[in-house]
C-alpha cells in the first residue's frame, strides 16, 4: 500500500499540523506502510520521504500566519507528483486550505481521506461555504482531530466524521537530558500571536518572585512589541525559534509548562508533550485542553485571559510539590492513550477499508 500524505503548510516551518504529518508518516513506515509526504518546503526537506513542492507564502488566517503555497507553480508540482507516484490512498491534512491539498481534491485520482485540524471559526468557510462544501464531497472519508475540529468542519461542510486525536511520539524524549537551569523555571513555547495568550503570561510574571526564570520559545507577529513592552522584566529569556531536541530538553528541565491560550485550539498536543517530559502543567481552561488534561488531575487549569489566576496557579505549581508530583504521575499514564503508534494503527485501518471498498 502506497500512501501520499499531503500537507498545505510549509514542512520546514514549525507548526502543529506539520509535526503531526511528519510523525504519522514515520509511524506508518514502522508498520511497513509506504508513505510519501508532499508539501511546501522553505529550504531542505526536514525528513526522509518528503517531496518538496516549493516555497510557502506567509498568509494571515484566523488570527495566525499560515505558511501556505497557493501559487500556480506549487499546484503544478503537486499534479506532477500525484501522476508520477500513483498512490493507492491520498491523505490530505486540512483539505480545504488553498494549495496542494485543495489541488489534490480537484485532480482526484485515488481514494481520499481528509483530516480536519482547525477549530474555532474560519472566514473562508463563511464566505466560500457553498463552493467548499461541493469540493469536500470529493472526500471519501473525513476525520477530525477533536470534537472541536469536527464541529467547525461539520457546520460549514456537512458530512460525517471519524473523530480521532493528535498523536505524540512517545520515543521522542529518550536520551534527552534536561536543559541546565539555575532557578525555578516556567516554559512557554508557541507562536507569538494573540490567541496563544503570551501577553497574559507576561502580565502574570510580574507577580512572580524576581529570581524565577521564564523561557519564551518561538516567535511571531507580537514578538517585537512584547519584548519591548516587557524589556525591564529580568525574569524573561527570549529564546526565539528552537530545534525539537532543545524543546524536549527544556520541557524536561522546566518546573512548569505554561499554555495560556485564549482560544482557537483544536487539541492539546502541547500538553501531552509536557506530560511526556514529566513536567507539571498550568494552562487555560479551554475545552480542547480539558479533554486532554483534567483540572487537578493532570494539570492546573485557569480561566483564560486571567493573569491574576495564572500567577497564583504558577506559584502553587512550584511550591506545592505533592500536587505537582501527582499531576506528573497522572500525566505519564494519560500520555500513553495518545501514542503516535496507536494513531497510525487507526489510520491504517481506515486506509485498508477504503482500498477494500474499491476492489
């Protein structure tokens, strides 16, 4: 069985969908399923088995910047790759995003499964609902990574969906040593944009002890503004974009991982990464997060946007060692339910049912 897995976002730019696509492909190959990943790449392909489709164009979308490739050259490369490879199954992640996934729907030559990742709202779905609904009818099977992602797609496109989950590579932290630190440390990583809630953490940090350290990974449209606004806050360490191994090392070292997102999250895979690292979690009480981590069981969840509540939760997470050890122990059990190997098994079953239906 040969599977073509198509990603609309640049595979060389860090992002949740991109990391899922590459990890699912690796897990599939361990199951002796032949997988080729197709997607834009701004630079060398980040993994083996990747067919680059050209550079991306950063595009504003729903409060974020998406590195998509809607220009004709990328679509021609997509069509050529699909014709040459002759895949048994096409697996499109975010199939309604302009670029390679949408092109693959237009030129459909194999059975197609589409996985929907986004949650919240979509301007494209609102304005182009009828056209996108018609195009989505070319999908043979629809999957969603969470009930929130299912709801967003179903409201605009209709159809029925198999709700799965985002997976995590449980082997990814093996042989990773904790990053050196000298003080109680909070770790944030993500795009620096409003919906990620970084400014809420920065406001809360002013209520924390002066000798604490806050690692801030990632970058984005708000980096310059926030770093300037809080330049006198000696607790902050602006790290910029960091490689995956450093991220894992810092997760292992941090006393608390903080996810203060304000909305637009379809799944809490970042919380699973913290659980895998054995780190206590303080996060917003988003529905998508609470499905992965229950308050007081695997994480401390606080009202989104409430910097005072966030500061109190961070203080408690560092000072109450009995609580944090309980959160960490429960998290280590929880993470096994979301292993990438289990997700790959679920998708392989879907692929084989699709092939059998074609016979």
